[in-house]
């Protein structure tokens, strides 16, 4: 037998949402991608970086992604020493665990939220604790002082879509003795965010992604905002060339085109709110969503049945087998036309 570390041998690994090979034939609402293309300036910037003959690719990219980092810092109102860019926000979640939790130490997150935190902890050999959600989205059994190394709060929550009140997050920052990582992958679709807390509490880190609101899931771009000591640590850990040249060009162009960004986000929010109302009309219960997806439960509370019936019609949504979620479906918000087709299919399925 090859001498693998026991926890690597025994772990299952994270399984991302199903990616059909024949994508054109599907209405794909299962991985919270953006249904619109990124800003046309992104395409132009990538082509400009590539040049006539692709010669720029001979050379390594700028290791700290300086231009994109400065643009993100300006956008969020921070000094660039408070910001880091990464190969998807997944890279930052991974490096935060590596920076703060030794093997055997504890990290925690909310159940349900993003289960990838558990996979990353397993790779590191860190222990995992979860806190359930109460009726009003309070955290069940959360101690007056949480002594673990990291607490991941997904805000807005995925897959449920609700967001936590800012005062609640601030209170948590005071109760977590390690780092509070606010995973804001979907915050651009919400009304508020936790960025202001980064300046007020030294243990708060906010992570963001360009995968959803900037429609760049295929480029792998994420960022974190935290105090310089944290950013310096994350800079030590990351691959020195973590963003390739095309990704850096894409990030800069996307962040600069705020007009395009705002319009795309607004379209998705409008479609989301319309679709929520229509689902309620046909008897679904829908959690008010601050993301680009919503969690909806059919009248018979049989999420699997509806998932299968949609699948048969080439409409892909997300069903979770976890008993606390299996009654419902997480549906990403596509174009208005895609959501009209999905609604028609749900009416037919009954
Ligand atoms: N956090 C949450 C809650 C997510 O749903 C996702 C996307 N699956 C990520 C982080 C990772 O996003 P990315 O690596 O594409 O930036």
C-alpha cells in the first residue's frame, strides 16, 4: 500500500454540482452560475493580454496580482495591504485553514452551509464542529465564547439564501476567540455585507468571489479583505503565481466595469423576486433569498420527486440528500426566459 496520510486515505473528497457534458441541452440552475456573460470588457482585456501571437504567455504573471488587487481595494475602500486575490475564493478558504488551524485543532461552521469547509479541514487534519440553525436563523448551542481557531459564517447562507443581520455578525466577532471568516460569495446580491466589520474587529476576514456576480466562475477568481497581518500570512502560503495572466486581466476589467456589474446583478435580483412570488402562488414555500438562488419546498415536501421530474425535462437544479434539506430544492436564478420555462415545468409536474 502506498504510504498516504491516513486522513487522506479515509476522506471522500468534495463532489461539486453535476456538470453535464452536453451543456447546451440543459437549463442549468444547479451551481449558482451567472446566466449572463461577463462584461464585454473582460473578453477584450483577455484578448489584449493574449496579443496577436500569445507571446505574453511565455512569461510568468505578476506574483501578487498588483493591478487587480489595487482595483479591488479601491472599490471596497481599503488600502491594498488589506486585500488578496486568489484562484477562486476556495483557495482562500483552504489557505485560511492552513494558516490558522494545526492538525487536531478545531474549526466550525453552520449546518447547513458550504460543506467544502469540512473537506478542507479534513485535508489539514483539523477537527470539525457544526452549529445548527434555529427557527429565526439563530445558531443553536453557540457558546458565549467559541474557542476554535476559525468559524466560517456563510453570509448570505447557502443553500438557504437568508442573510444574517449585521448586528448578529458583529456580536459573533466578539464571541469567536479565533478568526471569524465571513464567506460572502453571494453578498453582491444582498442588501448588506460585513466589510465594515473588518476595520472594527481584528479577527474578521471577508471572502468574496467573482464567480457569481461577475459571471467569471470559469476564470477562478476570488478575493479576501482582512488586516495586513492576515493578508501577509495568506500571501506566504499561496502559490506564488496563483493567478495566471488572463485571470489577472479579467479581474481588473471586471472590477472596473461597475456599470455592467450593477445592471447584471439588478436583473438577477428582479428575476429572483419575481420567481419567488410565482413559486408561492403554486404552493411552494420559499425562503426569502439574498443570493442568486433560492431554497424552495414543494407542497408535498418531496424535493427528490421534483428534482427527478425537472431532470427528465433537462432542467438541472440542486437536491441535497441530507435529511434536513431533502424536502426542498436549491434553484439558481437564470435568465427570465429560463425561469419562465422552469416555472411552466413545475406547474406541469405539480
Ligand atoms: N463559498 C460558497 C458559499 C460557495 O457557494 C462557493 C461556490 N461553490 C464558494 C465559496 C467558492 O467560490 P469560488 O471558488 O468559485 O470563488
